[in-house]
C-alpha cells in the first residue's frame, strides 16, 4: 500500500512567485509567522522594469534585501511631464523635483529580472520560511484551516492563505471571489533602450493622444520605455525592423536622450483593469494583482501591492500579540477595510489620467490642462501631489501640519 505524503502545517501559506508573493513571504516570516511560499521559479527573461517609491524601499530595507536591489537600480530624482498631444488646448511642461520635498530621490527603477533574482535568493535562505517550487491545484477546508494541494502531490495546511498569484489567481477563483474587468482600446509597447545622452536621473513622460510615452532611467545610459498606443499601432511598432523602430522612438522622444539603440526584446501587452469585489474569503487574503490590476501608468502597481503587504503584516502582527486567530473573519475584515480606500483611489486616478488623454472632448482637455498648469505654478499643490504620489495621505497630513504651525 502506497504511503500518502504528510501534510505540513504552517501559520501562513503565500501563493505566487512574483515580487509581491516573495516580498510578502519574507515580511511575514520575519514577523515571526511560520510561512511557506508556493511558487514556481521566477522568469529570468522578464525585460520589464519596476519603479519603487520610498515607502516600498522602507519595506525592502526592513526585510534585509534593499542593499542588494540598490546595486542594479537607478535613482529617479525628477519627473518631467510634457503635453505632446498636439491639440488646441495643451498644458505647459511640469517638472516634479524630489529635492523640493526634502528627498534625494523619489525612488529607484530596476529590471524585473534583477529584482526577482535578489528576492528568490533571499527566500531560499530566509529563516522561518519554506519554499515549494510548484503551483497550487486545490484549496479545501477539511478541518477548519485551509489545505492547499500542490502540483507535486504534496499538501500544506495553513491558518491563512495569502493569494499573490496574479490577475488569473487560482486562489481567488477557488475562494469564490468575483472580479470586475474592464479594458482599453490600447496596448503597451515595452522595451529597454541604450541612448547616447545621459538621462540625469530624470523620468520623462510625454502625454500623447494615444496614451503616455514614458522613459524611465536605468543604470548607465539606459532607460526603460512604456509606449501606450492603439492596438494596431502597437502591432506595427512591434513588427518594425530594429533600425526603423529605433529611429521612430527617437523621433517620438524628440531626441532628448540622443540616439537610441534597442537593449531588449520588444514586448506588447493589451491594457486592461481588474478589481476584486472582495479582498478576503474564508482564510484567504488577496494582495497584489490578485486584488487589483491597472495600466502601467504612474508606476503605481507594485508600490500599491507592497502597501497591501505592509498593512496585512500590521494587522496580523497585532492579532498575534493578542493571541487571536490570524485567519479569522474579524482579522481579515480589518485588513480589507484598511485597504479599500487606497486601492480605489489609485485605480480611479490611473483610469482617469489614461481616459483624459484618449478623449477629444474639449472640457476634459481644459480640466487636464488647468491641472498641469496649476501643478507647475502653485508650489504647495505641486508638493502635495508629489507626496500623495509616493504615499497616500502623506501630502494631506503634512499640508494640515504646516497650516497648524
């Protein structure tokens, strides 16, 4: 008679091998929870990049990985926005400078494959953390706790399952959580470039009629590009010969970084959004793209996910000190109520910016142009926007504090 594999027990099972899943596993393990990460190995071919803001960097410092990530990341000291729509109503150029709010930089930009490599290595050696290379094939509740069936035949039991397994989350579906989907008539063309002129740690975003054309610094004379286009135009760009594409992208960038040379393969992704109707279910909490997805505009995606992780860790750690059930409904409701406002405001802001570029409706153009004009001319408003972009609520809190004093 064949022996069945024994079910191992943990406080928390994190599912998902992207940055959100690995960072969540490291954070929760460091907080004293016996943790298992169920995830396949990260792809070494991912040529996309991620911008990390200051609050995210603080979390990465706390889990002991930031110094290794910093080695391959580029500073983002200024953010420049240019109205390149060619429309009748055009906004003036706006430059957001981190030094204006007392920071050396807003954050750093890094290749996903370099970020993933550091996180994978850290997970492999972290105390209180086990790693299973595999995927989840089943979720059950045979005796109160959650039991995950793994693709290699093993199973794990946990008081809480953290779903970080992306927009097509198996855990979310198995837990019966519905989602709202929406799409845009656009695709994002993503690639990395070598250029002949230094970027001076300035991220430049051209607002075009089809969406943002954004150049974000990488180490040396390299930048990552996210070019949001119509689906047909994105396909045309992706199919262009290398030399022609380099010339076309340089033209669109008005040669601000000199001559371009492709430094990665050209990738293209249709733009869409997703929002889970709930962040929790029985012994399940959603984080990252299992909970929210929106276009790669404003570098909000992973930074929002890391705030999910920080808030979840805070709630669970407080419950642990009070000897409460970390997977119980009261604790999970506390996590959900704390995250709803941040997720909703970020999703709506990105959606509004993207749609404002697509519309030819004159009143909308006037409002967008007036907003950029005021951001450029009114210092307190500009500083508030910078702080709010980095961490929700911080700009308003500091503004109120300055008024009181």
